[in-house]
C-alpha cells in the first residue's frame, strides 16, 4: 500500500512539473502526436509524461495508447529495448490493466535478460578460446628441441641485424653524395679589349689548352642540404713550350632547403685566377691576378630522364666592390652529366660543359669560355 502511494505521488509530481513546461491539454491531436514523435526520435523520457498528463479524457485516447504500443513493438524489433520498455511503461502507468502492455513489458524484459546472457556467454567463450590457443602454443613449443629454439633465435637476430644494416646503408647512400671528375684536355677561348696595359685596341683573342678537375661532397638532412665543391683549371698558350699559363679555381659552400624538393642552393666561397708570363712577354689581359670572395646561386644535381644531371651556377666576385677600377666580375658554370653505368652506389659518368669568366675593368671587357669534357665517379640518390 505504501509503495502504491509513493508511486502515485511520484507520478503526480512528474505530471505537475511537465505540465508547467508544456501545456499538453491545450494541444490538438495532431500536435500531441507530433510531440510524441519528437520525443521518440530523441529518446526522451518525457514521452511518458505526455500520456500521463492527458488522461482518459483526451479525445481518441485509445488511438494514442495504440500509437505508444506500436512504437514500442517497432523499437523492440530493432533491438532498442531500453526505450521500447519506456513506452510500454507509459501505457501501464496510464492503464495498469492493459493486458497487451503487460505482455509487451514482460517480453521486452525477457529480451533484455536474454541479450545480457548472450553477451556474457560470448565473452566467456572468447576467453575459453584464447586460453585453448595459448595451451596449444605451449604444447607446440614443448615439442620443439631446445637447440632448434636457439637456432631460431639466432636466425631472427641475424634477420633483424641485416635489415638494420640495409636501412643504415640506404640512409648513407640516400643522404650523402660525392662527385669527382677529371678533364684530361680542356680548351679555353679568350677575348680581351686590353693589350699591354689598358689600351683600347681591337679585341685580342687567344686559345689555351690544359687540364681540369672537379671534386665535391654533399649531405641531405631533414631541413637543409649542404654541399662543398671545388674546381680547378690549368691552361697554357703552348703546352709544349710552357708559354703563358693560367691557373684558376673556386671553392664553394652551398646551402639548400630540403623541403623545397628542388636542388637550388645559395653559395659562398673563394675564387682565384692568375696568369703567368715569361720574362719579357707583354700582358694581354686586364687582370693578371685576382683573388676574390664570391657569392652566388646554383642549381646543382638537377636530375631528369633518369640518367641526366644538370648543374648551373653563377658567382659574383666581391673584389669588384673594393678594387679600384674593377667594375664587376662573374664566374659561371653550365654542365651536363650523363650516367653511363651504375654499380650499387657508384656511378660511372661522363660530363661536359663550360666555365665562363667575365671581367670589366675601366669599361674594358674581357671574357673567356673553357670547354670541358671529362669522366668521373659519383655517389648520389
């Protein structure tokens, strides 16, 4: 008796609080059904209060009861047992003697119990299966002779070490580069407006022959690319008689950005150029000795069509900024490299290109182009 009184009080309180929020009694049948549909869709337990607050005086009350029961049955079929039970309870709160609601409520409770029991059974079976598999593995391991276990461990360790060594070698090959080239015979074509000390005559031309060499190393890191390159030439007007020789060279440190994924570098280094004349021989160049800091830009190692590699660089000679009457100077290079043979990490290559010297002093221009073809070895990704 006490429980019924408490239940009645709770129902009255819930009806009163719900009625303060929404005045269901003033709604039309269509509005009530729309509100019920909204609460069912949102799985809101206020759907229970709607039915309780209307009472049996609501027009077409039996149709509304039927609507609750049909939705409860439909949700139960979909497996949404918890809210299906709420709708069945709503009918029972309004009509405790409704036999269909009683039967439906009982069926849903049974389905919930069955569902929980099935989940628990599946969990127990899964644990048993895992335990059985573990026992089978232990039995199989027990059948293996100890020496075989040790042999397998050693084999696995060797595999791990081999894989590590392979990756380490791959890292070195991918991130570190070297190149070395020799040019057995180079030709320098020289032209100048200077002869014997700044006389503006007809341009003088001369051809030199000699040898050259290039060496370089590089490192590709996560953020930056570094390169250190050096190049040198020695040429003669007459190689046999050792007449008027010229020595030139440049060494550069280059810096690029890995994220750009394009081999463009900022360069800085030191340039050197000097002519040697026999005693009594007149100078036919404006500048016979030029050491100079240099800065510039370069595209180094631009690969295309798998076997070709392009190098384009140009350096400004800083000596022109602090040397009187020296207006400007540039040293530029353009080279194409062809990969002939690749054996593991080593590339056998042929390279051809041009070194270009441009000087301007007191408005007098002299320039030379050194045509070079050589062979070499390199390592690059």
